[in-house]
């Protein structure tokens, strides 16, 4: 029988800590949340690999290092409301729920959204809800949000999401330029968002986050 608890500790010791992620709440959350239950059964053995994990239909669970470094850059406080875009089966939401006051997760794949709701309850994330709907639309009825984290690649960030970010809030995205990607954190100050580079990472571009192509005859 696979010792997933040991793999979880190895993930933190070999992938997270060496990436200069040292905030105790992040380390503790990633040690506590059983990543293997938030992936398809066929992927359980690969749940703690240092790579994006295929969830099907072009979606991935972000590699542990990328996700942890995004959380570290966002520095979520325990009194903040977080919007988690593209939660998949709910792993990211379960981790963020241990850092924030409350989390609203958005998932447009109805099967994933339904399973995420059950898995989050199983993981004790009673301060998280799953909103089923288009990722690019967010969940405006529950906002505005102190923090938004996007669990996948983006070419452009929809204006609807920026509108849901509180003044003074932060948003983290993996900006993709073909095969190259960079995580940037945006800070909303007096309306617009100013972006700051954090580190390099890659992920498939999420539906609704593609760059609008100019139409030409």
C-alpha cells in the first residue's frame, strides 16, 4: 500500500522548501492536505510528482512548486476572501482554505465541480464553496475578493475578474507566451492592476483566457 503521507513530506522537503517557500502556514497546509484524493484514480501514484498533473480535457493540477510559490507571493492572510479560478477536483481550494478566512472556487467542468464539493467536505474545508460556471466569469455574487489565484495559464486576464478584485487586492496568474510562461502578481491600485514578475512556470491556457485574435480579411 502506497505511503502517501511519506510522499507528502518528501514533496515538501524536496520540492517546496528548496524553492524558498518558507511561510509556515503554506508548509503546514501542504503537509496536511492529501493531494492524492484530488486527482483521478489513475493518477494517484503520480500525485506528488514535480510536474503538472493531467486532469484531462487540457486541464492540469499545477505542480507543487509552482502552486506553493504562487501562494508565497500572494501572502494570503487569515482574514481574507479568496477566489480560486479553475479548482479542478479541489486540491488548491483545500490548501487555500487553510490560509484564508473563506474561499470561493470556480470550476466550469460540472463533473469536476461536483466531485470537488464532496472532496472538500471530506478534507474538512468547511470555509470553501464551489461555484460551477465559466472560469472567465469568476463568481461576482460572492465578491469582491482580497485575492484571486488562477490555476492555469492565461494569455489575457478577463476584465470581469479584475472587476471582482478589491482595491488593494492581489491576483496571481501564469502568463503564457506560446511555450514560455511567467508567474506575475498583479496589485490593484486606484483601479488598474500593475503586474510584477515573480518566477517562470508553465501551464495550459485555460478556456476563456486566450488572447483575442484580430480578425483580418
